[in-house]
C-alpha cells in the first residue's frame, strides 16, 4: 500500500470565534443604529428600565437591584423623616395648641398601668424603675428615677441594666395603698417570681413622690419669679374674679390656702362619718344576705294586676353627680384653673419659692400662658391631681 506524501503546511480552517465575529459584523452593519443608553418604558402599569441590545434583539429589563428607576422608587418611601417645624414657623393655631398645657399632657405617649389595667398619657402616671442596690447586687429597689432627674439635674436619668419599668397612677392614695405589706400582691404580678421576693418597694413611696413633684414645681416656677422682666408672672391683687383686664392668663396662683383650718377639719370629720355610714350599710347588707329566709319571705308577692313589685335600681349620687375636684374660674369664655401654693407645696416650699423675689408679699398671682410657662402649668396640674 502506498503512503500519501506528507503535507508541508497544515490546512488553515476558520475558527469558531472568527466565524462569529464575521457574522456579528455583517449583521450589525445591516441593522439600524440603536442607542446604547437605557430607555425607561411602562409595561403592565410599572415603570422599568430596559437595556437596548445590539443586532436588533429585543430589549431586556434591568434587574431590580441595579435598576435606577426602581431604586428611586424605593428611596422615595425610605427617606429620612423631616425634622419638626420650629416654633417660629408655627401657624397661629399651632402656636395656641402648643402653648396649651392640657393639649401637651394629652399628646404625651400612652403607657399601660398594670395595677388598673388602663392606658393613659404618661403625664398622668408615675414611672418606677428597678435600681440595683450597691450593697446587695441581687436586690433591686423600685424608685422614680425619672422624677429624680426632673427635680435635680445631678440625678441619673437612666435605670440600671436589666431592670423592669412599671407605671402607676399619679394618685397619692393609690400609691399609699400599694406600698403596704402586700405590695407583691398589688404590683408584683408584673415581675419575675424568682426576683419578686428580693425587690424592695418603699413604704413611704407616696411621700417620696409628693416631695419630688413639689421640687419639680418649685424648679419650674422659680425662674419665672426670679426674672420678672420675662413677664411670665404678674400680680393680680383683685383675685381670680378680676382677671378680665389681663391678657394671656394661663392660671391663677393663690399664695394662701383656699379654705381655713376649721373648714378642713369639718370636711375631714364629714368624710370619716360618710365612710363609717357606708361601712355599716355594707355590713347590714352582708348580714341580710347570709341570714336564712323563712318560707313566707322567700315567696314573691304577686299583686292583683299580675305584675311583680321590684324595687328600682339605685345609684350612688357621688357617681351620678361627682363633685368638682379642681377649682376653676371663668376667663374670657373658658374655664381657667386656680391653684393654691400653700395647699400644693406647703408653707415651707412656698416660702422658699417666693424668697428674695418681688412677689414675696403678694397674695394672688397670674401665671401667663405661653411656651415659657407651659412646663410649669403641666407640673402644677400633675401635682394637684396627685394630691386630690
């Protein structure tokens, strides 16, 4: 068999890439010119960015992660919240609402009171935080840290780590009831059973909170009394009934007590008498329920007409017509609160507040309304609600 002669040079065949380049070049020259920049278009009610392709192929959408249209749409809902407007930019209605202490109190964030299972604004509640005892790390004290920080700037503003927070109604009588020997049964259900036995609730918590609330009121009123040129406080010698000629009055402050000592003693004796009568009435009703009834008493007497005689329901008159707890006076079409510094702060705190001021010998003062005195009015409102 004859062999073929060897080739001096191997035949050259076009490679696959070269064929692809030629075909790509021919098709691109024949097709129309297509812009290279992405063109946004709307499809199915959604705006997306489509990348144009060469060689006349169908444009494909960009992935949502790199699509500038989609990114701008997401950022539109994730922009940082605009800062609140400044007091100088407020409208007249916004200024009036902002300077109203009652509106501020109601606008505070609501908190849950565990003892009464109610949700109220934080202005009407007392916050207690668990503070670790420095001598015994396993024991924690329930203390009003927030009130300490408001009354004195040197007090700590944050509770200890790992402590719990509870909110109690801002009423002295309730906190005094909670501070008894069975305080674990009253407010201990919110705590862990393991640590509940080692926590401490002060027996004089009601007096401690009362002193702190008084310090807050003195601290916020003292600046207005020391700086009379700021026009935060003015004299009102005519009393609460002579305030029509004074503009922008927020509340009336009487230095002396509203009632005399004889009236207070009479009210105390009357309350004790009413409490005694209600206790006797409750015991009598309980005895009537436990007493065995005879056959004649157990039968229902039906009159001739066929109707059963039933006593109408009775309601406590204190619930249907509650007494007015906060003294007020009418001022230019609305009610204005009236406070007594002697009743709220006591004689010693009142003397400390008016000491070395131009109002030291005044009997009645008018606390003006506005942003300057709104904090003091809120403190007076909270203290009065706590004492009454």
